[in-house]
C-alpha cells in the first residue's frame, strides 16, 4: 500500500483500531512489523484497550509488550527519553553512539533485541502546546537496514498521527471542515511538497521570499501545525489542495524526505 492509498483508507475510518492496523500493515511491507504509538509529554485520553499511559497502541511480541508495560520500561527507554530533544526520526542502533547510555537504558535496548526487536526507528511527532508523541517501528530481521526505510516510515507516522488526532478529538473535525486556505497559501504549500525552498517558490510565483514565508506561516497557523511540512501533510489529508493522485503521491514522497 502506497502513501496515497494509506491516506485514502485512513480518511474512510473513524476507528482507532482500524487506523492502527493500517499503519502496522504498511510498516510490515517495509519489514518493520512491530509498531508502538505513545504520548510522551501528555496523557492521551483515547487509546487501545489494555494500554496504560503513555502507550496509546502497541503491536509487538506479547511477552515483550507485557514486560515493557509492567516494568514501566518507557520511563527509562532511551528511545522515549530522546524523543522530545530531537527534531526528526532517529535509529535505535545509533543511540549508544550519540550519547552515554545509563545501565537501565542499555538494558531496555538489550532486552528488546533479545525479544526480537533487532532494529528500530522512532519518529518524534510535535503538536501544539508543547505536546510530543512518538511512533516507533521495529524489525525482527537481523539484516534489516532501517536507514533505507526511515523516510517512508516517517511519512506514514505523520499521516497516522494527524488521522488519530481527528478521531480522538471529534470537535476538532468540525473546525477542520471550516478551514480554508487562500490560493496563494495553496500554491506555496504545493511547491513545498515539491521540495522547493522559500526563495525558489518566490522565483516561481514571482513574489518575494518574505511574501512566501508570510503565506506559509498563515497556512501553518490555520492548520494548527508547527511547520510547513506538517501543514502540507494536514492540508493533503483534509483535501484542501486540489491536486491529482500522482501529484499527491509525489508531494508525500517529498514530505518523507524533508521529515527524515
């Protein structure tokens, strides 16, 4: 299932279970069949049954999931601790190289590998009011190369996160339905999806770079996101950009590269 198909299917459901199953199925096609979604800096009121905070949804080896939750490993998991401090996705294999891990943190990583989670990727997800969530993907294959999949998995995580927010907060859906973007805001977002910088967009549209930034900031504010990439993802999901399926898929690929 490609990103465009994922968005179409996600748009047709109001079930968190179905939405999470879609995410797991898409990630499994990449070789990362174990998936977890959690709230890092706040308590998410809607979650799958049997998942205490901060976990919202979790799919992995049953014994490992039970141990992780019962022993509250999320409190010392270096992949969770690192999430609020970075701006983009990161690989679990690189955690030990980037920072000095405490004994408890190393134990979590070691036990995860023993449980079958050989390689992992975490995608930080930032929202309003300092809210930080995370989607984590893990592979059971020793020869998995997470670096080759980080862009696509990051894009999947963002689309899932936005769809989840709409299901969890129905009142926000009504506001989204009333949301409109100006033609200039749409034009700027379309070119963001093509990987263009503000200067390049200005040259294409024959307006100044400052004017481009002005329109993009308005789009970010209207969509309730924190940057132009997230704004593009949400605008695509809400159908605010009138582009063809092929153009949407291309834009989503660019989003994945920018988010990585």
